[in-house]
């Protein structure tokens, strides 16, 4: 289970979901006592579930003295909770729109800097992203497929080819097909260059119900 699915799973428990809503709707930090009071729950119940939400990465914590006093006799700092700034995004099948945005934003900046075509630069950056994503993987058919699965492709392997069924950039590809398919191809080529699988060669092969890239496996 990936991190985002694990975080959402933590909210399946009704009490935990209630406490998360209380903290999320607050404008600042809340103490255990404040959260418990707002939720109408015993303090020990709120404490247990709040700490579970922290462990899941859904809440941040801080320690402060609420009285404003300092020095001896000021008491122990209170444990405070706030909604985590971590963004949660889960899609089935998996999508990688943040990766596509990163590639395109970097291409705009670089193209403006050196005065070259944005699309050309986007392909170079997509290839670099593929290389970086593949680092540390195993240079084999299995290793190649594993890295492609990590990014959201769904490899369908035969003796002669690897067809990529899911497109991680599906919604954008429906509107900007040529650009996104080029980025897909450049990214996959980057993965292949970092994890050379015998005979692997990527090509554009668009079709219904699949990604636009096929990896041929030639002897």
C-alpha cells in the first residue's frame, strides 16, 4: 500500500475521521483537550486517535505553553495538533500529473533561458526524469517493468514486447496527444537507457485502451 492509500485508510475509522475534521477546520493549533471537547469525546480516546493520525502523517504536532508563562512553575508545554501540509492524491488507475507539471514547468523556464523550442526541451527533461527514476533498479526485463509500474504504467509482457496499458498522464493526453505521447516516449527511453534490457527499444504505438508506447524486445 502506498503512503497516500495508507493515510486514507487511517481515516476509515469513524472516530479518527471525526477528530481529523475538527483539527482540519481549525485555523490554528489545537490542544488535545480542545479537540476532545470539540468532538465530545473523552480525553484518553482523543489522545489515542490523534497520535494515530500523527503516525499516519495526517497531522503535525508542536509543543507550547498555552499560559504564556515561562521559567520554573510554568508547567509542561502542551502537545498541539494541526492538519499536515502533506497533500494526498489517490487515483485508480494511477496518474502522475505532478510529474508532467514538473517536466513542463522546467521546460518553459529552460526554453526561455536559452531561447529554444519548449517542446524540444520538454523531451530532454522527460528523458532525464526517466533516467533519475530508474536509478538503483535492476538492468533486466523485470527491473525495467518494476520501475515502469512505480510511475504508473501497467506493463503487459510478451516474448517480443512490453505494451504499456495505462497512461500516467491520461487526462492531459486526451487534449495534447502529440506533446504528451512524446514526453511518454522520452521518459520511457530514459528508463531504458538507465536500465538496459537486452533488445529493448521503445516506440510510439498508440491504440485504444493503452498507453502510446510499446517497448519491443529484440534479440
